[in-house]
C-alpha cells in the first residue's frame, strides 16, 4: 500500500514516523511519501515538500506565510487527486491540514483520509471537530479528546499516545548531589518558541546554578536552527552544557 503523510512541524513529523514504523511492521512493502523534513526523509519517505519554516505561533506570525502555504496546499491537493494514495494521514497542523482535507473532498477525492492528532479538542471547538469528522476519520491520542468527539456524537478512533511506547520508565537511581546534578533544557522546535523559550530557560539555569554550582545541563535541539541558537547562548559558551538532537537523548541522563 501507498501512504501519504502531511506534517508541518517537528512533533508532527515524529508522530508520523512512529505511525509509519508501526504500519511498516504490518504491511510489508508499504511505500511512504508526504510533506515533512529530515526525520521523514531519513526513514525513506519521498517528500513532496520540505516544511522548514512552516510552523508559527499566533496569527501575526502566521500572516506572512499564508500565501505560500495556500498555494502549496492547492498544489499538493491537485497532485493527490490525480494520483491518489491508498491512505492519506494528516498529522496535527490544523491550519494547513484541515484545509487540505476540505479541498481534497471539494475536488472529488474519495479515498480514505485519517486525521492523527486532529484539531477541535484542544480548545473544545465543536465546529472544528465536526469539520474534521466531515472530511476525515479522527484518530486522537488523549482520552479527553476521545470523550469530546464522542460527546458531539462524532466518530472517533483512540488507542493512547504513541510516545508511551517510546519513552520508557527509567530504573530508580540515587538523587543528585545537593550542589550538582544534570538538567535537561527543551526549548522547542518553532522559531518563535526558540526566541521566547531559550532566554527563559537560560535564566532558569542561572538561578539553579546559584544554588547548585556544579549543575550541568543538556539542551535538546530539534534541528540545525535550534542547534545554532543554543550554541550562541551564554551558558553554552561558558561551559557545563552539552547538546543532543531530540528530546529522548536529552532526558536520558537528566535528574
């Protein structure tokens, strides 16, 4: 079977690759394509578009990106209509993906569409949840989302959160020494997150080091841009800090 995944940011891309990995275990010879970045490309996805710079925080940041994303959405929709995969999987990124689903149905696309991490339940928006259910099969990761859709008498699928099988409980170990320890700093993946979160995390680290002078820190960088901004931060230049790619490795030895 042929699967098309549409993502828009790092967390959605991670969820896409986790689901694709599970699909590949059950569907030998599955072919994957879609919209994403390095993580999907490394797994062998054929990418229609690179999502670098797509994500944003708030309407003002999103305004300048709308024309480009709207044109991209139409191009992808036309391609999928002309050469439909066996299943389309939309992952989060509702501002783009919900419009993609609506556009696909509007131009006559009739093959299945699955919406993984659908919008509508995060802010309890019944109209948005109904739109998701109108165009796709909602697949949610949290009980409160499942109950929200069911409360609206909408179809919904639920199996739990995929990260539960990725992040295992670590064996108990002694507490960190009173003057030290290792702390994981996770500033996020979007440009706006990095701009706002990184200074706050750096300030928090300085406050902790005033009480724990031997404290070390490990930054989890989502991509090249995050790594560049982290390396430019004051505590990283001063030492006592390291950096890894992603959340899992940052959490591995954190106290």
